[in-house]
């Protein structure tokens, strides 16, 4: 059943800086990869990027093409042209060249050559390389470069991929993240944290970028911001230390999403484990049976406990085998290493279904409040709610103050939700979706598979519409002679991968059951 992770595509991004602020923008919510998330400008390497010369970069062939990619992407996305001789272009000329590039009338190499513009490695500091985690169906291996924005150029959202483009003080960006107003990926978060720190640092490391493998002589001239170099060096070291691997995503300071490899339904390959809270925290779906995956998760949880944080409970969201398997190992681990007795909990129905497989010490009921407030003055309540449909004892969790819903398997960022009777029930599922949609203050959600979703309400509405559309199609083919789930799947689910035929038949069964109960067939 298990699929191989997607192969990462080469990419580059720019940390563009002006007067101590950094440029970011929101990605169009309709984009498949991190739609609605905030990001730095950047994108995929193109073959032609390899053919463009870069000044002062002879000893770094490998990074050269990524500098070109960074410059081109920055120009495409923001209209900022970070090249030598660029100051002689007027705003109008830049706009016209941008139009030539975007429309395909001219290639980037051609534009640079025609106007005698040169890319110079001295204008960039290499800030490291990060790879999208394996759970994502679309992955990039992105080289980050810091650069100063040319003084006379104003970035704008030059393509529909981006909106709300702005220079923001790193600490303000972090505040928006802390309030759960924005979603940001780990490399962006680490960059902002490092830049925010550097604003208060006095010492100067005298860093030269030769250390990282390519030369920028006298890079201090290129940067007016005190200590930028040392924070970029820190960023580079951090990425090198972990080889660009990202184990988990901090969705806000209270929600860590830790994707774990599981035997789940394709195209998903991982189940999201959530560590929610701070000084008091809970762990939801420590799902992996794989010892390597468990070890990585335990390392993070151990680091919390070593800071004095308290693990209140280990929760299993529902009975499916891709949602449990590591919870008992975690419980045993916490007892043997720290002498802590942490209960395992679930909804009563789930606990009954898993009797003999997991020993539960606690049950969670609908609308139960899990109080994660702590001594530091953090007020944090997480509401559990019973959300049947996908599974009878299914639990979801809601942080109303921040509008953040952990939807478990009711909504997923990757793959589809299967409603398989008798455990699954379509009438209940639609009721659950409507209940989730009406949660007060709802903004973001994250399901058990795939990335967090920026527009939670829109996503839930999409799911409801999709189910009702399927129901209509099923009713139609049923009335024209297709009676069994297999016959219906053949006519409704065109081009389905073989491994998804059985789950689709189960979903059809659930739809038929609902149609029968509604008196429609
Ligand atoms: Zn499930």
C-alpha cells in the first residue's frame, strides 16, 4: 500500500531585505503547494538558469544556477531586478522587460544580454538549503539567498501567485504567526526567528561567505544591516546540521505537526501527529509503528519534558490502524525514561473497538475541554468534539481562540476521506462537516494527512459540495441501471487507480445507505 515520497524539485528563494525588514507575501490560496501560506519569493529552477553567467562565482558552479534562479524568480514574482547596471533602467523599462519575460517574448538570458545586465554573487549571501518533508505530495529542495533590495526599486505582486506583498519587521511577522494569523513553513519561520534575534545582537562575526563554499569578497559593503551576515551564517549552519531535513512544522507556537510514516491510504504516505500546548501539552495520534519514526518523535517530546513541560495525555483520534501504533510505545518510553505515568485516551467508542490492542486509561467526551493553560500566563483551552462519519468514535479538536481546527480524518490536505460502512456513515459525516463549518472563529485547519489548510471554511464547503455532487452522480447511474457498488464505481469514478477501487466501493455503499435512509432509492 505504501507509496514512495515525491522526488524534490530544485528551487531557489530570496530573503530580500530593506531597512531591517524582510519581504514576504501570501501565496494564492488556490495554489496546490502551500496555498494561502506566507512565503519568500522564489520558485523552481529552469534549465536555462544553468546557462547564465554570474560574476564572482567561479568557485561555486553548483550554487551559480541557483543564484540565477533566485534572481529570475524574484524578478518574475516581485518586479525587483537584482543585477549590476540595473540602476540605469527606469521603472517603466523594468515593467516592460518584466512583461517580455512573463509573456515569453524574451528569455531571461536575452533580457540580461540586451541591456548588459550582470548577476553578481557579491550581492547574495547563501542562507542554506531546505527540503520539503516527505509527507508532501509536492516537494522542493530550495536554496535560500539573502540579498538587499536595490534602493530605488519597490516590489509588487507581479504575478497572480502572490498577494499582500510587503516588507515586514521579522518580529512583527513572528507576532502574526504567534497569533495564528498566518501560516509559514519551517525555513521561513527559522529565517524570521534568526533575523529577529540578530537585530539585538551587537557583536560582529566578520563572516565571509567563502566559509560556505562560494566567495563573496567584501560582502560587508553589500549589506548595511548590522549583523545580517552572522544571522545568515547561523541559518546556513542550522540547515547544514540537519542536512536540510525538516521533521516537523510549527503551525503556531502551540501546535506542532509531526508527520510520521504510516501504512495509510495512497496518495498519503504519512499520518500527522500533533503536539498541542506548550508547558502543558498533549500528543494526538503517535501513529507510527516504525521505531525510527518513533525515535524522532520521542526526541522532540523528550526535549519538551527536559524543559520542564508536562505531557497530560496521549490521545488516539479514532480506530483506524494508521492512527495508532506508537502511543503505547510513547507511554512506556515516558515511564521508563522520566518515570511519568501519562494516560492514553480516546472516545469511548474507539476504546471499545480497540479493546485488546490498546489499554486506555481515560475517555474523552463530546465538547470536553482540555485545559492547557500554564503558569506562564498562557491561557489555552482545546475543545474536543465527537465527530462521527468517517469513524463512529472519531474525535476532532478545536482551539477557538486562534480559530485552529485539528480535523483528524474528516478533512485532509492530501488524499481523500473514505467513508466505509459500517464504521463510516455518510449522513453522520455530512452532519460533522456542517458542524465543523459552523465553528465560531474558524480560520485554519489541519487534517491527519497533508499540509495545513489556510481557508478552513472554504475547504469544508468544498468537501460538502463534492459529497453532494457524488451523491447526485450515484443516484443518476443507480436510476439508469447500475446497482452494485462495483458497477457504480466503474461509471462514476473514472480513471481510478486500482488500489483505490475498494475504498471507492465502500464510499458508494455509504452513499447508497444514505440515499436509502433519505427515501430517495
Ligand atoms: Zn481514518
